[in-house]
C-alpha cells in the first residue's frame, strides 16, 4: 500500500497547471520527433535538455520522459504511412503497418498502434508502481552471462523473422555481425576493419544504417516507379480499428507489453530489441504466419506495445538505483545531476516527491498522448493524399538532418547514402533487411558479454551453466532453435 | 546475372573479412579474441554465398530501372552525394537548397516556379524546425549561416 | 621536495579561494574587465561548446554547467553540441583537424585527449593542435568495493595481498586502453599480484557490475558511485590522486599506502580552441571562462557533482604550459610501458 500512497503523493505533485503544461509540451514534442524520420528521442532530448534547466526538477523530468515515450507513439506513424521508420524501434512496424496502409487501412493501423502504446505504457507503469524496488534488485544482478544468454535468445528469434529465403536471411544476419565489428573492440581496445580511418574507428552509426536501409532505399524505389502520384492509390477504408482488428490485436498487445517491460528492465534490452523480439514472437505463434509481411495487424500491435512498455521498464533501474540501462536514460540521469540531484538506491526514500512525481507524470503523459494521437489519425491519413513529388524531397531532407543529429558527424551522411544504395539493390534481389538491423544491434552485446563472462569466470565456459538465469535462457533459446529446424527448412526461394 | 555477381561478391567479401579477422587473433588466454566472431561471420557469408551461387535456388529476375526511371534514381543518388559533400563547405542551408532544386528539376521535372517554391518552403521548414525550435547547430557556410 | 610542492599547492588553493570570493562579489568589476577584453566583432553568433562524449555523461554535465555560468557572467549565447563516436575519437579529431579556428568553436575536453593523440591518431593530428584556454575541474579515479561480501572492510594492502596469494581470482572492472586499465597494470607490476580484468565500455557499467556482484572491485569517480556510497552499498578503497581529496578526507591515496608517487590517474577537464584562433578572441574566451569559474555557485555545483580543483591548474598563469607537464608525464608512462616508441 506504500506504493499507492506514494502514487497519491506523486499525483499531488504533478497535478498543477505548470507541471501538466510541461508534460503536455513534452508529449507534443515527443510525437513530433517520433514522426520525423531520423530524429530519434536521444537527439531530441540532448537538444532540449538545456530548456529544462530553468524548470523545477520534476517539471523538467516529466517533460524529458514524455518526449522519450512520446517518440515511441509517433515513431509508428511514419512507418505505417511512408514505410520509413520514424526511429529505430519502429523498423518492424513498417513490415506490416505499411502494407495495411497500402490496403487503405492506415487509420486502423495507426489506431491500433496508438491504443496498443497506451495500454502497454500504462501496464508497464502499474508494474513499475507496484514492483519497482523488487524488480530493480533482480535487474542489478543481471550480469554479462545473463546478457549473453538473452542476446542468444534474441538472435534465435531473429531466425523466426526471416521472410523469404532462409539462406539470404542468414547471410544478412552474418553481415550484420560483420558490420557491427567495425570500430574499436570494446573488450581489448583493438581496432577492427578500420583501415586506418578515424571515422571507421567510431564504428557504424545505427541511425545512419536504419535511415539508409529503410528511408533512402524506399525513396529510391518510389521515385523509380513514378506510377503512383500519391502513396496510397486505394481508397481509404475506415479510420478506426474494427471489431476484428481488436480480436486479433489484444493478445499481441498484452504479450508485447510483458515482453517489452522485461526487456526494458534488463541492461542489454531496450525499445529496439523489444520491438524486434515481439514481432518474431507474434510471427512464431501465429496460426497463419504467412500473413505476416502482407498486412497482419498483430505485426503492428505487438511491436508498438513492446517498445512503449520497454520505456516504462527502463525507468526502473534509473529511478530505483540511479543506473541508466541505455543512452536515453543516461541522458535523463544527467539532467537530474545538473539539477544537483544524484539518484541512487536512496532516491525513492530521499526524494519521494520527485520519484513519485515522475511516475505520476508518466500516467498523465500516456493519457495526453492517447488523446493527442487519436484525433491525429485522421490528419495523418490525409497525408497519404499529398503528391509524392512534394513529400519525398521533404522526407529526404528530414532524413539527412535526422541522421546528422545523432553525432553531428557528416561522415554519417555517407554511411546513410551507402546503405541506402545497398538497401535498394538488395531489396530488388529479394533480400530481407530487417534481420540485418537486429543482428547489427545484438551482435556487439552478444560478443562483448560472452567475452566478459569468460574473463570473469575462473571455470571458463562453465559459468554459463552455473548461473540459473543464464542456463534457463540458453535452454529456451536451444528449444526455439530446435523447433525451427523441426519443420522442413526452406532454404532458397520458396 | 546481377544475382550471380552479388553471390560472387558475397564469397569474396566473406573470404576477405575472414582473412582480415584471422589476423586479429582467434583465442586469447581467457577466451575468444577480437578475430573470432568476425571470422565466423565472414565464413558464414562466404558459405551462404557459395550455396546461393551453386544451389538450385530460383534466381530472381528483378526489373532494373531503365530510361527515365534510371535517371530518376541516379538523380536522387546524385542529389544526396552533393548534399553530403557540399555541406562542409557551403553550410547546410545552401547545400540542401541546391540539392532540392536539382532533385525537383531532374527527378520530378517540375517547373522553375514550383521548384523554387517547394525548395524555399522545405528548407525554411527544416531550418526553422531544427535551427530554431530544437536549437540544433547545423553546419554553417563561410557567410555565417 | 614532495612536501614542498604539496605545501605550495595548498597555499595556491587558499589564495585562489581567497581571490575567488571578492571578485565574484564585485560583479561589476568583472563585467568591466570583460568589456575591455571583448573584441569588436566577436562574438556575433552563439559560441559552440563541443563535447566529444554523449549527452548526460560527466563531461556533458560539466560543459552544460559551465555554459550556464559563462552565459550569466558574459551575456554571450552558448550552445552545447555533442559530437560523439568512438569514445571521443571522432570529436577530438574534428576539433583538431576540421573545426574552424574562429573562436566560435570551443572544445570542452579532458586529458583523455592525450591518449587518443599519442596512441590512436596515427599522426593525423596531435594534441598541440588544440590550444588550452581554461582549466575547469578534475576527478580522481577511485577503487571501490562492496560493503558486504569477500572484500568487506579490506584495505588496499589486503586486496593486493589477495591478488598475490590467489592470483587471477579478484575481478576488477576496467575500461580497455585507458587509465582504468593502466592503474591495474601499474599495481600488478609493482605488487606482483594478478587481477581478472573484466572489460566494460565505461566507468558507470563497471560500478553497476560491482553493485550486482558481478565484479569485486570497480573503479570510478565520486559522481558515478555517490548514490551507492550514500546507500551504504559500496565503500572506497583508495584514490589515485596526488593528495587526499577535500570531499573525501578519509579515503587514503594509492601513493600514501604504497609509498610511491606515480599512482595519479585523474580526469582533468579543460577548454580548448583549435590552433590558429585569433589571440584576442582566445583571450576573451579565456577571460569569460575564468570569470565563470570564480562564481562560488558554479564551484559549489561542481563540488556537489564530486569534482575537485587542481590547485596548480586553477591558479596557473599559463594553463598550456602546466597541462603540458601532465601530458609529458602521460607520454612517459606510455613509453615506459611499451605502448609508445
């Protein structure tokens, strides 16, 4: 009951016109940066952080947090409408979301994405409210061996994501591993595949890869077939999800919420991993997996719920221990430090006003975002009628600025262009690009955590069997992999 | 044809990567060294490349762009190359305006007035959004903007 | 000799402190001095503070606090820009080779730039391409352990004894290719013990691993572990500073425990401009930073964040010369340890 009393305190703190205003402002900005291709929550938070220095800590945190989860709401919009991910956690939403839009069902997809995000966000907040300290205590014990097992599980899930030729999918996964190796090996500081270039030493930027593979290549494909003057030639059928949409979506939303929340708490997870794994899960358990990639509503509902739930999850180690699990939460931590607050294990007891104020603000923010996004559905759908020749130069320009915003490094534009051309050619040859991205994200963590585990273990590889969570996750991964090869493997084209 | 060329490329890439990775060291005293994972990835790429090359996989026959469609694709690539290359010297505002004009004229074959209007609008929106609203320092030209 | 310099340093810090307060109190005087130094045509647009590490980290927080107070004392607009990648490599190279030397780009960097320049720049740039304009603050690398478990209440001597008796059992979190690793290496060479060096991508993740029981010793800065310290989860073992820190008087230094003088691994944060920046602009930038650094509120903010002020550098007449002494010390270590020929 302490939690409920605390939450009441939190609402007392947050329900003032001033604090509500900043929460609403953050929700608006978050939706905007989510919608803009390329500009992710990280760049937006870094840019807007100075604005919050003049605010009270609780107003500043409420605003920054709402930008973070607001971006998860907005990210699906661009994916569904123009087949370009608004940010990396919405890559998989393109796969089925845009197909739905092509079938004239953009409104339904946007609606499911918004409502799924709301339910997932709220569910993860309830879990955060009730179990934050206990979950944090578990999360902190999550060390390199556990991370390794989780990454193996993620990689096995990736196998389930491959659509079309299995051989080509495996090749893309291997290529993702190779691309991720470029740069400084974090385990020993050695340079790999850098060819004496300072730029390559830094490795390849994920955002540039995503925008190149999915944004630039999509634009190239579209300008080639100029037949369509607008994105959706079909008539737009209905703005809202139907009863049938709900029937297929509610389970994926619940599963996505749980999966995303757990992946948000643990160090190696986060919104990107959560959305990919949710998609793989939905496709694995679907009765008709062949519907995926051709406009399956579950393929939107699951991942979009998962990335929002991951935000709630990632706030747990931050708020209860002062430990940031990813770059965005690290930034939130930094903004607290600038306010002269150092969150740690005592944060909850020393500053209950702030802890519960931020939690309460997230409940409020989710409601704001739902109220904001539902009416926007109608407006976004109209965007599909804008002639493509006006839309594409603007999207291209925004992609360029968004890519630049990540590191302020012009080299990233060349990376984006290179991956754009490669993506265009590979898509022509029926290569599935999503496995490349997820393997690119997972590979460094997988390699690093395995090598860390072996260094810290006096018994070598036995450490993977000695730790129960590690062993459990690895067994699950093995079973999943075995299930995959039980059915006839479709190598080559099918 | 293109498919075969690509498969050959995969094989070469995979082998080259594996050779480079081998030079980075395979195993150290406490487990894998820097080279092991890239080596595996490289070998896997080469192996799937061989499989795709000699295996009985139905080759896809992609419709490559030709004529005006090819020019439109090349136009976008040229525009982005220009933008990435010129920004450092003339600043983002000028580089993106030139790129937009090139794109609209070459790819879309729009009229001058329409092109200029769209360019002006797009550059203003982007500069306003990032330069002012978000306060992001975009690369500047020698004239200070 | 050592005692002498320590006394001198102490004196300098007292003097610096004594000067700091009156100057800040006489704000109008500062304003007049700054107005006199201000070049006619500079600045006509916002000044960019370039940070080569991600937003939210220790370096970023330092720069943003500085920006706030520089704006306050000078009225100039400051924009903090994070140019990230490769653990600072990309940003350092940008500052040294690409940034325009027009005074509008100021790098807020740390001494980690020397390692990049000496070991990884491949001769493409050198740290002399960056000219220091002002010292900001320092943080000392501290060894910390858990308050319960195997190392409960152990001193540095005990820890080194364990590393000798049971080599390769104690797990220490390091960041490869930087001072986190060099300190462990120094200790191993000197004591004959052996640690398991578990690599992490930064100091923070290593401390998280300590709290989670995945390593036995972590190394970090006060700001990074203060939360866990206050909660009684971790305790400092020793600090790699030249003298005990004012904000942690009860923590022994490596030097005093081991009777040595070369266990000094600090992060020194300072501001630089690209080589070739006009002298008058550089002087003005130096002056507004110095004025901001004398604001007691900023000093308090930095203290609260866990930083300390190196008396030699804070009271330095020529910051470039004094920083160069530290850089030379680092170069010696690289040469002695065979990293640099």
